[in-house]
C-alpha cells in the first residue's frame, strides 16, 4: 500500500504525518525508525508544506537515462556519474526559485528522488532496496551557461548549487515500484518532459548500492535519478511543475 508522508509547519511548530484525502494524520517520533500516529488530524490547506525530509546531502546523477544519452551522443557510463547539491539549494513545495544575481540561462530538470530510510554503507545490490524509504519529486535547477564558462574546469557544483536550486517534495511516497513511474515536467501549463523511470541506465537498487560503496548514505538523504529529454530554460515569472503519478506534483515559481 502506498503511503504519502509529509512534513509541515503549523503555528511555528514543525510536524510530520500521513497525507490522505486532503488531511494529515499527525505522527510523533522518528519518521524512519518509529513513526507513531496520534489522534490529531489537520487539513492540508491549513499548513505550510516543507521539504518532506531534511537530507545531510542530495546526490544528483548525470547521464543516467538512455534516451537523453543517445540524443547527446554520450557513451554509456561504466558507473554512476554524480555530484552533490549544496544544502542552501534545498527548497520546499510552493516556494520561489530565485534567479541568481549573476544571471544566465536557468534550466529545469524534472527528476525522481530516492529517499534513503536506513544507514547505508557498502550495501550489495540485492539488499539495497531495504534501505530505500520512498520516493519524491525534484527539480535539479541549473545555470547551464556557467558549466563550461572556464575551459579548464566544469563548474557543476556552482551551476547547480545556487540558493533555492533544489526544490523537492511535496511528499515521500512509500510502497511504490519505481520502474512503473513516469516523470512529467510542466512549464507554464505546457508539458515539456514525459519520460519513464524504466529508461534509467542504473536502477534504483544499483544507484543505492554503488553510491554506498563511495560514501555512507544516511536516513533522509536523497538521490536524484537524473533527467531525460525535454530539459529547457525558464524565464522569471514562470511556474514549473514536476508531476509523478503515485507521488504528487511539486510546484514552484521562478522569479
């Protein structure tokens, strides 16, 4: 059974709970270890929705979808290629993506996020899914023309690490088969991306296992699976939505 976990602020208090039919059943304890239901319910419309988890790190994939790799004439990588999004970039649903003072071509990338639920270090692929709590929607925002501005160094971290450049949410959905999911990205009401997660070069289990060989993954950490065809730029005043059926829709303004 799919469950939708949400984190929110109400009356200056941060809480979490299960979302169903527009209401949140408030829980206590640790989301990943011992979430205990209370008798309190609140309406979704009466709270401020926050990022569903607080990661110690967000890891973002490059060249992990077959269709986009073929379009860009990229070789299939032998191992996951990734970077880390800075904590200052994390942004909640409904909040505003800020246009950097330095300007440039700001690009949206609708993606699936894997949320880790158990400490994960050196985990074999066969055991990797035991460490996955669920999935969320994400937008790996990038200033594209910064990347190769200096020919001696590709500026991945700067291009993707500006304040507000990693929106994710609105929930973490557990109990889903990621291979059945489809990512849709909508800019100002027009669909720009529609692609299946089944087109990934490295599966969820492979990503979790292989990355855990390099670094410990902590509960709440998020792995962005990469994006596919349809990435494009957005102008200030735009609304960008990342929609994954079974999870929900992440909506942000770009100003």
